[in-house]
C-alpha cells in the first residue's frame, strides 16, 4: 500500500504541475460599434507582431465575428507579457438594416449585414461570459458614455471580476472628452488615446502590461 500511495502522490504532483502552468491570457476588446476596437486591435498587433487582425471601416459592424491574434508579446521596462487579443463585434441592443442603407448599401446586403451583426453581438457576449481573462473596453471619447449597453457590459465584466482597462479613444477629434468617460466609470482606470493616429500608445502598453501581465 505504501508503494501505491507513493505512486499516487507522484502522479498527483505531475498533474498539478501540468495544470498550474500559466495559460495564455485572452484579452477581449469590447465596446459599442464604431468606437475604434478593430483599429486599436490592429495597432497593437502591428506594433508587436507586424500583422493586422482584420479590416477597418467607417461603416458600423464591420467586425461581425470575433477575431483572435495569438501570442502578442508586449515588452515594457525590461519585462514582457504575452497575450491573445480577441477583437469582438460591437455590442448594441438593436441592429436595424435601415442604418446600413445610409452607406449606399443595397437592401439585400443591408439585411444580411444586420443579421450577421446580430449574430456577432451574441458571439461577443458568449466570449465575455465564458472565454476571456481580461477586458480592454474601448469608448469613443466624442460620444456620451452613459448608455444602456456600456452600463450593462461594465456590469457583466465586474460580475465576473475581470481586470478591465477603459480606453478613451479618438482624442484627436474635436469634442473629445476623456474626463466625461472617467466621470461615467470612476471605479476603473481610463486611458486616453488615438488608435488611428497612435497617440499615447506608450501609456497604453504600460497599462496593458501592468493589468494583464
């Protein structure tokens, strides 16, 4: 029995060591449509891997399926953090095909896009509830952050006790207000940036390493 007990203990130690190793952290990029999530995801991916994640567009819901970029290694102050970036579809309470008609899209294409966008919202919510280890929440700093979607998503993130960074994007545009976003969610750190222009990316990477490293 002593030999059997020792064998069990050895097997348990091996199993514990296998499953205690840190897995790659999945960081979801979330926020409403057209906040600049994919622009930011592409900026991070290009800076550290040389490759983009997906196409960018001024038309809402360009990202209608979650896209994942693995093994993004960010080096800051002699240390490095390796993460998987998940660029998720913009979350909204309703997708109406008519909003796409304003972009000279044919009705059939608009209906298809709205259906795919609705499916994308469901996929984004599944990732949030099941498959991400941290969240980068992107908001357009020229827009009012006090919305039902933002309140709901931040609430879900908090209920899962996930580390979250709020990025106030588009600070290069007139009417931008980082303070308005800080006032909306004072319990979380807000970092200003322009993903399009690359403004303040040093602080962005410092905070990503600090929060998710």
